[in-house]
């Protein structure tokens, strides 16, 4: 708790402008006829954009956020063993190098909120389990309560509207059940303030592996489907790949349509040898700079990716099914605002939604 309080004090000292305080119960307001757009920004993207790619301190001004309702900061919050909150800057890493600081967080939060974009946080991620701490907290009733209380306070202090859970993945059915208990407890603590709960899902559920049980699905306000890119053997049939995942959630798990959001990957993947010059995954903006793919292209330089036309089809698909919306992983991987607007994947999402809205509202979920 002392670490948490000191983190709040540090954040307060870094605010150039205090975050706007949302009235109780007035966060994101779900509407079964609204189609919503979210995007993620991982903590490591700040150093990548600002320092390694040399966009400088105003890097966020170059990021396409057209139509984004909520930006989810990923990798900012982890649990401590007792149920407190660990932040990237508190405790200070053993090597003394803080890659994402309290000032970074405050600057991004204030900039986005000043633009009218909601801010959320994500807990977890692939390989980001903080030494298995999340599993231990989820299994301990006292730690669950403490973590839920700490998250509620952190959201209140920073006017956050969404807590997104991304545990990849529980190893056993017991851990799966504990995950549901944790999310239910957090929902109980934050719902009165209008904070939503999201949960990320991949393909583990379709193959009978533990991940999210019915308690988790019921507690969540939104389910983020991470079907970003198909494997190599399905890259020529990516809409069929997406539909297979969506149908599992709608037809097998009977998830209400308005809860389901489909993920759109803003990166490319290659299946060959990995090297510093040829990483497994490469940001779409770097693919664009190297190969200048046309809107209809889905492959370049040995990578397959979602091009502008593919993204358009994915948004149309989600709209016509009456889903809750779409989200991007992740916004810093899109082309920057100094590139042609027609090349941007986020701009393609916004253009498509504007066109569809002129035709009529999204279908009422059945």
C-alpha cells in the first residue's frame, strides 16, 4: 500500500493538468446500437517511438487516433503478491532503468483526455505475468479484494474508464476459475463508478484449453478477440479465419453480440528465420516505409499483414454482425500522420465506420 500511495503522489506531481474527473457512473456508456473503436498502446512503444525511432518528445502527435474512443495502456499495471499495484516506475527496476516513467504516463493520459479520448489500462499479457503473481493473487481471496480495491483507486485517481484483463494463459481449470473470481471482484468494486471490465481471448478456448469460464464472461462488459493475423497456412483465407473465431463465441459460448470486439493487427508476420533485420513481427508503418504496399496488398517482403482493404472488410464484417466494435493492436504500429492518409489502417477504420453510419445504424444485436 505504501508503494501504491507513493505512486499516486508521484503521478500527482507530474501532472501538468489534472485529469478531468468523470462523474460517478459516467464512464463509457455501452449502447447496443453503438459501434465502438478502441486501440492499445504498450508501455514499450513509448521508448520505441520517441527514442529508438527518433520521433522525439512529440511522438504522440504523429499517431493516428481517428475515431478511437478508448486507448488502453498495456503493461502499466501489475499486481504485487499482497494485492497491491506494481508500476513500471515503482518499484524502480533493479537495474535502475525506468523505460516507462510516471511522467510518460501522466503526459499520455493528459494528452488523450484533453482530446476527448477515454483512457484504460490493461493487466497481464503474453509472458507478462510478473513471475506468476497474477495467478497467486487470483487464488487468494484477501489478495483479490486488495487488488480490486487498489485498481478502483488507481482508476479514480486518473479518471480511467476501462480495466482490461489479458492473462495468457491460465494453466489449469482451477486457475481459470480463480480468474473469473478475480474479474468478478474487480467488477464489483469499479462498476459503481462507471468503469468497464474487458477480457482478452485468443484461440485457447476453441481447443478446450483453460482460459475464461462463464463467470468471467458474465462479469466482463466486453470481450476482446485477439484474432489479429492468421497462421501461415491460413493467410489466404483470413476472413474465414476470423469468422471461425467469432462463430465460436457467438454460437458455442452464446456471447451477447454487443460484448464482442474483434482485434485488428497493425503489424506483419513472417514465418522464416528470425534475425535482427528480419524479426518475427514487424510494425505496419515499417512495412509501409520499406515496401509502400497498395491498399489491396496483404503481403510484402516475406510478411503477411492486414492492408487497408482487409481492414475495411473486417470492420464491415463486425458492423453487419452487430458486434460491439473493433480494436487495434496497436496504434504506434500504424503509419504516422506525416504519411499519406490513405495508407493508415486506423484512418481506414474511421472512414469505413463513417460510410456505414451514413447508410444507417448498426444492426440491433439478436
